[in-house]
C-alpha cells in the first residue's frame, strides 16, 4: 500500500481516537453491546460512541447473522456512510453463517459483499473480545491499514457483481415499491 | 292649464278603450304632452290654484299648483314618460297606465281631501291591474285588499276632518283649529291610510309580492306612485296638520327601515330583495318628513328622487334579468351595459361616493346631527351596513359567478335608459343642485303653510 | 399639477385604462406601471405643506394637504402598488378579468393617495370608500371562495367605516368643523371626556376594521386568502396600511396624551390608548396562533398581517417617541415584507396552481429566485437583522420595556417568536424538502415577475443597513405631532440608532454578519469537498431510491417522505379546541338572516286577513300610545 | 481596530473554552454514571475527525444553511462582552435585543439548511426546536426586560457596571433562577434535548449531517453555548475581570451539566406546559416586584 501524507497520518490518528459506530443489530449480538457501553466496560473512554444515522457514523457494526433481505439494508446503509468508513463483522455468523450456515437465505461470508476490516470470532463474543477488537481496529486505523473503504471503491464492480449474484438485484422491488 | 295633466291621460285612456291598438302610442302621447305641459310651466314660485266649476275654495274642488306639487308631478310624469318609451314593457297595459298616470297626477295636484281620496282609490285599483301582470293575481289581490282597507281608513280620516272643521279643503282645514283629541284621531288615521301606499310597517306586506310579481309593476309603482304617496304624506303632515302626529310616523318609519333591510337581506329573489330595500328607503323618507322642518323635507325628497332614479334602473334591469334567465349567475358578463348601470344604481342606493345616494344620505345624517337626533343616524347607518351586505352580494353574484349558457339579446332602449339614468346619478354626485334645488323648493313649499293658505284662498286664477 | 387635479385625473384615467385594456390588457398593464412610476417621482418631488382644494360639499371645504405622514404613507403604498403593477404585466395572463383589474387597481391607487392627502374627515371618507369599493371589486376575481370573501370584506370594512362616519359627524356637530387639525385643537380644550372618548373610538374603529385589529379581524383570512394572488400583496401590503394611517391620525394627530390626559391608565398612557393597545395585543395573539396552524399559505400570511397590524397599533398607541417611530416604521417593513411574500406565493401558484402547503415541496431547486425573495422577506418579517424588519421591532420593544408594560411586552415577544414558527412553515413545506414528482418540470417565473420582488427585497435590505432615509420623514412626522420634539433617535452622523436603553449600529451589525459569513466560508473551503447526493429521486434514473437516511429502507415516493402536514403538531395539539371569533360573527350574521326570516314570515307572507289584523292592531296600539 | 482584535479574541476564547468544557462535561456525566469517561480533549478529536471526513451534501441550500448558521452565530459571539467593559468589543452595539435577534440568524440558517436536506427527521427536529424556542424564550425575555427596566439600560457592559453594588442574581433572585431554567432550554441539554432526540428522531436536525457539516455545526454549537452562558453570566453574575468571568462561566456550565445528567427527557408539549407554567408565572411575579421596587 502506498505512503500516506502527513495530513492523512494526523487525520488517521484523530479517526482512531474517535470512533462513532452504527450498530446494525439484526442478531443476538446486540445483547453484548449494552454491557460494553455501560459502567462495567465503558467503551466511551476510548472515544467510542453510538450514533443514530449512517451519515454520522464511522464504523458499521454487523452484530450477528445476515440473510438476503437484511443484506440489502446493510449494503444500502454502508453506501450511505461517509468515507473513511470501517466495518466490524461481529460473531461467527458474519464469518461463516454460524449455526444457520445451511439455511437457504443465510449470507455465509460478509466480506464477499462489503469489505470487513475486523472480524470478532465467537458465538457470542464477550465484551472483552469486543473491546479487544476495537483496540485492534484503532491500531489498524492509526497505521492506515484499515482500508476497507478504499478496497470497496477500487473493486466496486466485483462487490456489486457478488451482491447481484446472491440478491438478484440490490434495490428492492417488492409489492410496496412497484 | 295644469288640469290638462289629469284630463289628457284620462281622455286618451277612454279613447284607447275603443281602439285597443292605439293604447301604446296614446300612452306615449299622454306622457309627452304631460311633460311638455310641465316643462312649459317651470317652477311657479307662487301658489296657483285651479277650481273645478266656478266654486271658489273652500267650497269647490280645486287643484293646487305650487313648487311642491310641481316637483312631485314632474318626477311622477318623468317616470311615466320613461316607461312609455318602452313599448315591450307597456304591452297591453296602456289604458291602465294612463289611468294610473291621471290618478297619480290628480293625487299630487288636488287641494281637496275627499278628492285626494278618490284619486287614491283610482290609483290603487289601476295599480292593482298593473300589478296583476304575468298572472300575479294572488299578490295583486292582497294589494287590493290592503288598498281597500287603507282607502276606507283614509276616508274615515277625511270624514273626521270634515266633522272637525266642516271643510274638505286642505288650506281651510289647515287654518281651522281642531281639538287635540280629534286631531289625534285624524292624523293617526291619515298615517295609517297613507301608510299602505307609503310602504310603512306593518302595512307594507303587499310590497314584495307586487314588486316581485312582474317587471312592469316595480318600475312604475316603485317610482312614480310611491313618490306621489310620499308627497301626500309631506303635504298632509307638513302643510295641513303642522307636523302633529309626526311621532307616529317617526316611530313607524324607524321600524320600517330595519324591518325592510333585514327582510331584504335574506331575500333570494332579485326583484323582491330590492322591493324590500325600497321599503326601507321609504322609511328613511317618511322619518325625515316627520321632522317637519323645510330643510329636512327638502332633503327627504332629494333622497327620494335619488332613490327613485336608482330604483327605476335597478327594477328595469332586474325585471329584464328575472324574466329572461333561470340562473342569474354571472349574467352581466353577457350584458355589460345593463350590469354597469345596475351596479352604479345599487352603489348609489348604498350611498357610496361618486354616486347621488352619497349626497343625500350624508346630508340627511348631517341635518339630523344638527337637530341633535342621535338615534336616527345610527339606525340609518346600521341599515346601510345591511344594505352593503346584500348589494355587494348581488353584484358579486351577478358579475362574477360562473355563467350558464342561457342567452338573451340586449334590450337596446332599456339599456340606454338605464345607462343614461345611472350617469345622471354620477352627475348628481358632482352637481347635486340638479335634484337638490327642486327638492329644496318643494320642502320650503310644503313647510310654508301660510303661503299655501294665502295662495289657495286668495283671488282665483285660471279655471276651466 | 395640484393634488386635486392629480386625483381626479387618476380616477378618469382608470376608466380610460379599462377601455385600453379591452383592446389589449397588456398595454393597459404597462400603462398602469408607467403611471405608477410617474406617481412615485411626483410624490418624491412634492414639497411638504402643499395644499389644494377639492371644492366644497354641503358647505364644507374639501381640502387636500401634503404632510410628512402623507409623504411617508404614499411612498410606501406606491412602492408596493407599482411593484405589483409590474408583476401583473405577466401574471395577468392567468386571470379572467385583466381589464377590470387594471381599472380598479388604478382607481384604488387614487383612492388611497386621497386618503393619505385628506385634510378633513369627509374627504378622507370619500377617498376611503373609493379605495374600499375598487379593491372590493377586485377581490371576487379569484377562486370560488373569493365571492364570499368580497361580501365579508365589504361588510366588515363598512361596519368600521360607518362608525367612523358617525364619529365624524358627532365631532362636526360638537366642534362645527371637519378639519382634522381643527378638531384636534377643539378636543384639547373640550371638557367632557365621554364625548371625546366616543369620538376617538368611533374614528378609530374604521382603522380597526381595515387593519384587521381584533374584533373585526376575521375578513383578512378569507379576503387575503382567496383574493387574486398578486392582489393579496396589495391588500396585505398596502390597503391594510390605510387602517394604520387612520389609527395614527386618531391617536397622534389628535394628541391623545393631552386630550385624555385626565384619564391616565398605566404609566402615563390614557385609558383610551390602552384600550387600543389591548385590542392590538389580542390580535397579535390571535394572528400568531392561527397563523401557526394554517395549511393554506396565503391564509397563513393573512393571519400574520393581523399580528403585525397589532404591532403597529401597539407601537403607535404608546405615544412614546420610540414606540411611535417603531410603529410607523413597522408599516414600511410589513408592507414590503408582506408584498414580497404574497408575490412569491403568487409566483408559486402561477406555476403549480395550488396554495396548499401540504401539496407542495422542494420547489427551491426549481424556483431559486422566488425562494430567495421569500427567504429575505421572512427574515424581515420575523424581525431578524440585517433586514429592516428588526429595527421597528427593536424600537417597539424599547418603548414597551421603558414604559414597564410587561404583559404587552410579553405578547409582543410571543408574536415575534411565534412569527419564526409560522414563517418557517411555508419555507419548509413549499420550498425545501422533497419535490413531488408532478412538479418535475416546473420552471422559474419570468424576470418581469421576479424583478419587482427582488427590488423590494433589496430596498428592505438597504434600509436595514442604512435606515436613516426612512427614519427622517418619520422623525418629521413625530415633530409634526409634537411627540418629544427634542429627542433624536436616528443619529446618522454616528451611524447610531439611540434608544432610551443604549444604542446600536446597523452598519456594524451588518459588517459583523458579513465577517462571520466570510470566516465560515473559509472554514468551509478548507476541508474536503462534499459528494453531491441528489435527494430527489425523479432526477436520477428510474427506480433509484431517495438518497437520504431512511433507516435502511428504500423509498421511491418523495412526496410521501416530505414532512409538511401539521408541521407543529405537538404545539397545535395544545389549542385544537380554541374558541373562534369568526363563529361569533357568523352567529351575528345568521341572527340578522333569521330576523329577516321571522319578519318575512310574520308580516310579508301571510294572507290578506292577517294584514287586516296587523292594520287594526297598529291602529289600536297607536291610539293607545297617544291617548 | 482594537475592537476587531477583541472580537477575534472572543472567537478564540469561545472555541477553546467551550470545546474543552464540553469534554469536561462528558467526563462529569461519566463520573456521575460511575464510568471513567473520555479524556477532556475528546471533543477536539471528534471535531477534527468530523472535519477530516469526506461528506455528502444535499444541494446548495444545505451548504448555505450551514454557512449562515455558523456565520450568524460567530457574528453574535463577536459582540458578546466578556465580563467587563474592557472586554467589550463594540460598546455601542452590545444591546441585548440586538444580540438576541442576531442570534436568531444562526438558528434560522441551521433550520433552513437541515430541512433542506429533505429528511423528515430533520424537519421534525426543526419544528420541535422552534416550538421549544417559543417555550423557553418567553420567561427569559420577561426576566431580562424587568432587569432592563430596573437598570434603565439594555447594553450589556453597562449592566455589568451597574452590578458593582451586587450581583443581579442577588438583586432579583427569582429572575436569576428563572433565567437559569430558560438557559437549560437554550443549551438544549436534558430534559430539554427534545429537538435532537437520538433515540426517537435520529438526532433530529443533524440526521443528514456528515463529515465537515457535522464539524461546522459543532463549531456553531460551541459559539451558541458561549453566547448563551456569557449572557447569563454578564447579566446576572456581574462579570468581574477576565479570570472571574471564566470561573463563573465554568461554574454555570458545570451546574447545567450536572442537572442535565440525571434527568430524563420531556415530550414537546410537556416542555411548553412546563415553561408556560411556573417559570412564566414567576417571571411575571419578578416583573411585578421590579415594578414595585421590591428588589434586594
């Protein structure tokens, strides 16, 4: 990967110290976030704060498994986030579909569709693991290795064709929208 | 000379009974001659009388010709003349119109109480025939009944007057001293008797029916005949009875104003609405007459003249519209001239500036204030407020609503007449003397009893 | 040319204009505009104190005279009217009666000029009626409801006018003159307070009715809401000011402080003035609350006119130098702002054919100039610097706080903050947000329509930065009426406006705003360029969703995603079941109808026998009364 | 020229002071909630991070609104006196009403830009913000008017000088308390953060703000807080020299933060009812006292 300018390095160090996350809570992983936020583990001390809209968020936290229906929303949300943006795949469902791996509608590997910077293995991962992952992500951001958003831009066609292949069509055309 | 005013229409009426087809031209002829006669003797600034037979007053019947009766006769005949210009309006009513004309003239000119009763009867009956046009029989019948009652009461009053004074000559009666009680009786009965023709509440029940019934009646009854009747009010209560009994008139008149306006407000029929408004205007005039001073009376007749002209235009246009269209929405888009004159006439009625009504109304209010009468102006302004309501409503309806595809060709004569008269209203605003001078002379003549008595009972002039 | 000749020739010309417009209405409109321009130049050339005779009416001389007040009010009115005339040159092609419109608007101009020039009450009345009549005939040229509107307008205005007439003649009967200054002189020396108060209030009631003050305010909603769109600008921007003028005449030209000095009510303000102030305050409350909940944008601004009429009345009513100048200056500000707003709405309606906020949206990308005009107009209307609207509000607050009138001040503050709410509603609903698909190919209005708006906006802005040209005639007016003649408020040498509690410098404030804006712009350019996302689906290829945050959902129907119905639902819910004064007046009208019904049923419908009964009854009553 | 330097100094002070105070506020809240909380300079980091991102824009009115908001608020912040006549950039124009209405420019700009983003959440947030303004401004303005009536001047630095004898807070304690309650509403802290309710309307007006727009509006918010608290300090706590002024500023801020960190959120009409209930009544009572001269 190419060298960063001094400005980018400074910016990256800022980015690494202030992470606003949009947690996409489809699965059981959501259960693990409240303890992580609140007094026991207190993720705010790392400058991590939950955000309400993708426009403001820096990282997209995919907690738990995805199916074809939710994946559409995930992609749409991800594309609405402002660069630079990072994705954390949370739990084994995002890695290999977890216990639902053989369902007809389950998405088995998230990073075919959107670039994932950090995976958290386990079912469920405990808050310690989550914080560990965040620290790792911060490290990557500071080093400038968390370049998922760049990859998405460069290999846009590849991601799109994967999305199309499994979703048929990224935009929904169901009875509500005809 | 002035007895021609009565004689000619009467004569021609009988002639035209024999030759029906001649009725219209003869009516026209009568109107023209009357106008010429009147124009020939312009404002006799003295009191002339004309005795029937050579019975000197107070014994014989005599016609009185002074500024008052001249101005009244002028207005009366003027409207007959205007009507006679419109043959399609006259149709087969030439005869009765001529009779009506004769009666109205007689009523205005006579100087004798009983004679005036006779003329009033003729006037009522012919008016009823006119009113019964277009199968408007029931309302005409009502009118007949009321007219009959009024006539009888008028007669009763005359009899009282005779018993009280031993004379029927107005001048003589006005000289005589009448005991208070019988004066009360006489004036009250006269008030009631004239109340029907003068459209006083509650004797004006016939008005809406008759005026709303066809297109000829309002045009002639609402202008000439009511002017004649209101003239007589002024003559009796101003000249003869020196303003005793004015209180009755005043009260009734004020009630009449309000009643007329509110009745006009809810009215859905164009002709009837303005019939009620003429009721209200008559109320204003009567109330003003009851004030008794010469200036007040003059203003009253000034107002009445403006009102008569405006009403003539309004009823002319309204009659045309009502009997040519089912749905009146936006008809004026098709008849711009009629519309313009109608609007001007109605605005003059309300008393907006730029039109004659403004002059008379404001003068009246001013006069009343100078008389320290604070009630009447308030009533009048309230009435005007209601008037604004329905006048604007009708104008908006007739001008701006979506029109229907009904058609009717423009009436040329009526249109021109309406336009000329409405422009006359504007002219009067700019130069009120056009009507005001005559009206003021009339007022003076009516208020000035001495001169009247002297003129009547002094040396006899003319005769036939 | 003498004033009287001017007015009369204007009246005559208006009829001529009608026939010209019959041939080509556009020629008539252009001619109108030229006449208007001439009038403006004429007005600015006139010298204060010119008088001229209009002839005599029943023994009274009808006199016209040119005072500071006439100069100020005529200039403001002409500014509004002329811009509307220019606007109309194009706008009229959407109208049904262009010829009549041209005639009546010129006639109305003549009438209002006459009102401002009149030196005596009866002249004022005559021209007043001319103005009312001609405007009343333009109102029903609009949509269906406008017919009813015309009637209500006429009746309300007439009710005020006739009270005025009664008062005028009362004064005449007592003082033997109709000349305003004469009457003022007599009133000062008149001992009886009752009659003076009666005359005062009766005269004021005309202004109350015309400028939409509380008891007689209801006609503004329906008349301004339904009149032809561009004419609403004149109605709200100019005609309402006739009322303010009459109020000013009654309160200031008749020196109410000295006339009613014997009945002080609160901090040196007479009870009569305080009564007017209370009415003004009430109309501020009503206007604001009702404006906030309107969905029809024209009615919304109509109610805001009610509120602003209240401001003017309060300001003048205090008869405090600051308050008086504030009130009079507010006439100018509201005239300009309301005119621009209504013209902007007229442009919107001209293109989209609807005035319901809930049916519009996102027009900013289609009609940017109209949007800017509206934006600056509402900034002025809400009284935010650097537009001129702020200056008058500041002055009025100064007066209120100085007099310690806290409740009135509270209501004024409420109206001012409420105005943020209601002016923002059309901004959000009509111009911002999502554009419904059906307005995909709406265009900006042609220059001849936006030039007048923009001119007025620029004038308002310039006056907001450098208000002294307008403040001079107002100070002159103040001197004429002798309100604290020594005090100077506009200090143009130091660029200051001095209140009793400190001063401020409009130029400086404007510069600060510019500096702040520049700094903000520098910051804006320092950081990465934004990626334009189009929030309007119709612009993108078919089937593309709206590109805004939708909780991950795809939305294809922008109009459903545009929040503009019941914009202040949370607040409106608090006064849903408010009592309505309109209903009261409707009850009154209905009462008269029913009375007519009753009368008709009892006296005019029945059979002849009933008549005989009535006749005999009358005879009996009369005899009984008289014996 | 000196005035210009003072004005710029205002901006600099406002920026650093308030940003660090915000961080401290977050720390305090965290401690109250038994957390450790972010470092005091966290908000600087957040701000610069936001500015460094690649944002989205929804059309020119969106940008224009943000600029107008920031510019208007800066203009206001430049007029504010900081605790003494010396630190008053423009002694001729620091009239209270001028400041209040100049302040409204920022609010209007923000509202316009955010609604321009075309997001219904933003519109709802803006409508709530304006309604809230209707709520808290009225008691505040009544109190300030009675203050102006009492001291016969509306220019802030004159008011500060007049309070040499004793703080206005002690002269009219009722008014001071009401003004502080209104200040809570102005700051938009709990329980009055109805406009930006992240859980219900996705942070209201800011819904569509990304990257530098977020940052610029954050700066605007910083200046807004500066203006609001400075007005309170100047009018009620009697200024003092610059150090004292800062101390008072910090105290007021910390108090506000502590109150807000233990309270839930009002609904919009509850907020209106609250402000038009007791505070408004007490404000009028205070005005009455001032009229009668019953001041301490």
